[in-house]
C-alpha cells in the first residue's frame, strides 16, 4: 500500500549551521559579533539557516536572534533542553521547568538544602553570581526547561541528590560554575531534531567549550573556535581525519574565517 504523502515543511537547505554563542560567535569579552558580519551575510545570501545553540534562555536569546536577522529559524536554548521558536515564541511554556521545581520540592529536606537554584534566588542574587546586569539576570531567570544552581553540600550528598533526581527522570550537568538540572537533552539531541526537520545536505557546528563537544562530533563538519580565556579542548574524535578543525583566530574572527571557508567549499562542489 502506498504511504500517504507528507507535505515538505521546508525547502531542503544545502546546509544547516549550528553555533554556540559566548566565545564562539560572540567575542568573549565584548559580546560583539561585528567581526563575523561578512560570513553572516554570505550565509543569508546562500539561504543557509543559522541555528543558535546556547545555554541561554529563550528570553535572553530573542533580542540577539532579532539583531542577527535570523527570521523564523529556531534556536537551541538552555543547553538543548528546549527550542526557541520565533514563529511561536509563547507556545513552549514552562511545564518542564515546573516539573523540575516540583521534583526539587519533593526531595528529602537534607538533600534539597544543598542545592540553590535560580528559582530560589532573586534576580539581583543571580546578577551577583553570574556577573550579568540585573536586567539580563531577570531574563536568565525566565526558565522553561532547565534549572541551574549551586551545590553547597558534601560530595556524598551531591551523589544522593542526583540519584534522587534520577528517580524523577532528571539528570544534571556540571558546568564551569553551575550544576544544571534538566530532563536530559543536550545541544546534540536538539540538533538531531532540527536536522530531521530541515533535512540539510550538510551540517556545520561551531563551538569553543566542553558543552559543545557532542554537537561538534555529531556534525558533518565541526569547528573548534579558539578561546584564549579557557583551557583548550582536548583532541576530539574527527580531528585526525580533518572532519573537525580549529580556527587560528579567536571568537567571531575565527568564526568568520571558518564559515566563509565552509561556504566556499560547498559552493565549489
Ligand atoms: Mg561558548
């Protein structure tokens, strides 16, 4: 029996580019993407969608998404725990976040006491902890899918805390500073769902930090953007074959070089 025809949701792009923000597309210190403008323009001309992939919330990403002129292209937010869909920014809701908060509330008191999440803090506390302005911290607190926080208990307590959360279907990732709780999706998982949706012929991913590694390794081409403010990433799977490369220049300068070279390469085929 013939399978029913399903409509094609998007014209199939030649490529889909996934990029981390801080230290990758955005300068580590100034948060500027000025140096990447030539490559951003080439992507636009070539009809290649740019997917932002970040630990930031949808509320934090929306103004940058707008300044970059990314139109209807979704962005990966909260480290892959959610998507920001500019066509329907309000439809995501925060049900997943409320589940995390309920799971925390249901923990034995001694385990709960060791964890202080953004939801337990005022915006000005988050501003102090993160170095964000109070306004930016307010946007960082508008969470829908994940809960970052600080663990202040013992290592054994942390192990029991994480075990108890696992019983609620939650897992945790330790970043440079925050322990982030979520239902377990990574940037690479969210990337896979967008690849199924857009069906690009090729994928390019760019990042600078350990939370980008899975995404870099999952892409057809990966680019490690030089970041002089953090220890370099270890040698990744795919660097030996040239599938993953490193930029000479840091941040948006390196990003610009790598994306222009990628577009040159695919347009020469
Ligand atoms: Mg980064």
